[in-house]
């Protein structure tokens, strides 16, 4: 990880525009984006703003009406779930297993 990966052009990263948290985009991108709505997790990205192209973590994005989607705090626009963000979410979200 780090400078060598960047020099080799591996491991694209996405960064939260507010707090600077960085996520590595998995090499395998999901073909079909899955929308995962759960408890807000600031350690995961929420989406990308279609206007300013900023990405926000779930802690920095504004929660929309009803809490079913996230909004851009700057543009007040609904964030979209790109394939890259969807892949990060599915990589970090484990299926719910009841105890
Ligand atoms: Zn953030
Ligand atoms: Zn925006």
C-alpha cells in the first residue's frame, strides 16, 4: 500500500470531500450496483454528488427525507451510488447473520 501502488497505477482511491477518509476501490467492480441501506456508517462512503462530483462518507453526507438516501451537503442534491462506491460497500458489508 502507499506510494508504490500509486506509481504502478493500482488501487484507485475515493476520498470523502469533508473528512478526507479514503477508500480503496476493489479491483473487481460490481456489474450491478446494489443499494444497501443500513445504519449510517461513517467508515463507508454514501455516494457521489452528480453536480460537484464530491464523494462523502455516511457520516459527512446529509441524510435525506425519511433517511432512505443521502444528500450532498453543498449542493443539496441526492447522492448517486456509482459502481465503484457500490463495490466498496459490498466489500465492507457482511451479510446479516442472526445469533
Ligand atoms: Zn467524511
Ligand atoms: Zn455536490
